[in-house]
């Protein structure tokens, strides 16, 4: 179920906003000059229903380095085949959790990124006879490219490697995660 279910995410176009902005070093003591907001928002309806709402807040420690927390909520509904057992499942589930991230701007376009997340979700038991609901961790390292297209808007592409990937538990179908989006 998980493998087919997770393929859903590869077909959904998500709006990703992770707009770390420039701040004036002269006003570096002003807290709100260093804060920014972003996250992911995705919708898909039809045979598979996916709703993803994952806001985040960032704080710029320096003009190049930022850190912050985020939360995640995903609703999934549809049918999938469990690749471990071959059984057809109907699912209607909620995934929720939290994350913390760090981002370092190498240049205006290129950045390094790391993230730790913990998601509460359903995954197949070891014998594949039932679903287990538990917290599943993920630790991502990687980097990305951001192309400004005017003001704070731009196009972004992030490539991440999940160092804690587990084929049975992970909500991702691979240890390699690609995030693409538009920042507004």
C-alpha cells in the first residue's frame, strides 16, 4: 500500500514557499526583520485525494544562515496495492507532524539545506497483516537552487537525501526527495 500510495505524491504539484529574504545588517537587532514564513501547499482530487498543508517559520541568524520550525498535515484518500502483500487497500488517513530545518545560502541562487521531521502515520506491520500508526522520523540533507523572477518571487528546486529512510515505514517512496515549487 505504502509504495503505491506514495507514488501519489510524485504526481501532485505543490506550491512551495521558502522565501528566506535579505535583511539589512544595520537593523540586525530587530527581531521581525529576520523572520520569514513559507511552507508547502498541495491539492489533488479525483481517484486519489491529497491535501497537504505544511507551514513553516524561519529566523535568519545571519544574512546567509536561517533555522526554523514547521508543522505538517496531510489527508490521503483512495485505493492502493500493498507491494509487500499484493492486497488492495482502501485508505482514508491523516498524517501530521513537525519539523525543524536549517538553510545556508551559498550564493543568491544556491543553498545547502538540512531538515529533521517526525510524522505520525500508518504503515504496514512486519507481517503485513495490519496497519500500525506510529511516529516515523526523517533526516534530510541536500541543497537546492532558487531563481528569482522579481521581488521575492522565484522558482525553486531542492534535492534531499533522507538518511533515515525505511521502505516499510517512510511516507516517501525513495530516500531521494525532490521538491520543486514557486515562491511568492
